[in-house]
C-alpha cells in the first residue's frame, strides 16, 4: 500500500530504504481515487520515532492512506524540534471541521499522573468527543487506551507494583471478530508501562469486548461500538530495538530498571533481540484499516456529517 506523506518529512527516506511504498504529494495528486484519511494524534515525546513505527505498521494494506499528524496545542513539545512540528503537524483547531476515516491516539509518558493533571487533558477530551462524529474508527494505544476508557466509561487505571516491561504471551478469546483475523493462538507483543486497565473492571462493562489478554501482562486488545473504538494496551508498533533503547537509556540515567522480560536472547543485553511480533502487528493494523475503516467509511465523508 502506498502511504501518502509530505514530500520532505525525514522518515520518508528511512521507509523507502526499507522497501515500503511511500507516495509523495506530487504523485498522489494525479491519482483518481479517494485515499483513506488517517489522523494520528502523536503524544509520544520522540515524534519521529513514533512516526516511523506507525507508518511501518500502516504499510501492510493494498489501500492508499493519506496521513495527517497532530499534536495538542496545549502542550509544549520538548523533545522534537519546533521546526519539525510546525512543518509536519497540525493542531485540533486546524482540522476540527474535517472528517477522517480513522484516527490513532498514541501512548504518552504521563501514566503516573492523574488524568486531570496532564496539561492537555481538556483538549484530549474535546478531541475524543469530536471523534465520535468526525471519525469512523479510532484506535487508542497504551496510555491513550487508558485515557479513552477513563473518559468514556469511567474506568480508572491501576498502578502496578513493578513496571510491565518486555515481551509477553497473549491469547485470543474472540477469534471470529475480524480485528484478530490471522492471529496465532498465542502471540507475543511488547509492553512498557507502570499502570494497567484492570481486567476486573472491564468485566463490569459488557459494552467493551475483550479480544485478547495475557496471564502476565493483563488486558491487551478490545473494542467497543462495533469497532468504532479500538483499545490497544501495549506497543505492537514498537520496532526491534525500542525496548533496548528504553532499557539502556534508563540505565544510563542511573534509574532502577529490570531487564525487559523475554526479550534478549539468553537474557544477554549485548545480544540482538529477535523480532517476534511483526506479523501480529501487521495483521492488527491491516485488519483495523480493512474491516473497521475501509469497509464502513462513507465515500463522501462530508455528505455524512454524523457517523452515528
């Protein structure tokens, strides 16, 4: 699938070297089709790393996708250059009258704060409410999933007694749901978090369908409103070395951190980790795009002002 991005966004060169079909604006404008419009609210501190990870994941589909990156206007970005943000990102005010086929809300390194203490919380709530009528399906990831479950259902995140950090086995509970089509009975996925969405709380919300979980890591994947909301408490988008970078970064800061579980061969941090979750990640994003975005989105979004 060609991913349509801006001509000079830095991750374009990396994606092309990985043989991922990236279409620039000049070529896309001459194609007589309507690409899927996907909005990505990037709350992660290292914006370019997350851009690259998500664009890789979205590349495994025959559909053309037009990507728009967004940041909260109410938050001061510290770890990405202002010039990059100004050139390649929009704010909610810029797009609040638009309609999108899909949206991704990423995780954020604010999980130890109360939701209301996050400086962009009010803006995020406004965006989540806006998505109910302006987006066909929204995928909430990691802290984004916790935030959405709190906002829509009042489910409070729970502090863990140790960081959930590493690769963990998961199992499927609802195999006939298209979102998990192609998944193995047991699959691995990365986690990196200090809090969780409590499984016992989810049992009180039949409107949320739990699709997969882990005996060690707990809830991983679920959905509500027939797939208009998808919740991913984990990081299927992570690349091979992301957990390695997190681990060695925290070690260099003198922080107490355990080695990521089930990640390094022979638990040796000098050995290159095996990439064992890429197929699952590709299936998840392809299924979301196909069954919950493309198959149900109206061709003329502006002629359908209310998706409900």
